[in-house]
C-alpha cells in the first residue's frame, strides 16, 4: 500500500507542476476571445450601437451604456487577465460580461452557447485558483 501511495504522489506531484501553465493558457485563450470581440466593437462603433439597440436585449441598462461597458470590459479585463494583475477580479468581470452576453442574445445557437459555457468554466477556474504562479499577482504577493 505504501508503494501505491508513493507512486500516486510521484505522479500527481508532477501533474501539479502543470497548474501554472494550464492557468496561463486558460487566461490567454479566454482573454484573446474577449479582446478580439472588443476590437470588433471598436472597429465599427456605429454597428455596435445598432446591435446593442436592436439585437441585444441587455437588461436594465440603456443600449449606449451597455455598449460602452461591454467594449470597455472586453478590452481592459482581458489585458488584466493575461498579465495576471487582479486576476480573480478580471475573471469575475469577464464572467459577468459572458453571462450578460448569453442573457442578451435571445436566439443564441447551441454551438455558441457551448462556447460561452466553456469560457465561463475557464473563468471560474481562474476565479477559484487565482491567476497562478505565472502572474503579476503572484510576483507582488511574494515581495
């Protein structure tokens, strides 16, 4: 039994070494998805406003305010997430942007919904575990 436990510990101690790399990859992937979306909004602001006014049903907010907040969130929060500064807060912010996007688009195709669920799951990982050892949050915590 002791050999089995030692074998288990040796395997998973090596797997634990992958955690910072996996968190970094998750941060980069989700950040890239949202950042590209934000750049698209900026590239054609008139179309963005039209979509927020007529296509997206953002609850509570005026369509212009929603467009500005979504664009700001999709540009600033991914940068924070990649660098790992206030990583948990950036992940929570993008998680909220993600939820609002799902709620706001009434006829979302199943494939798009699945992507949003995947992005939300990755953001939850960063929220629970933090940005990891390969982040500015970790460097600042050490010093």
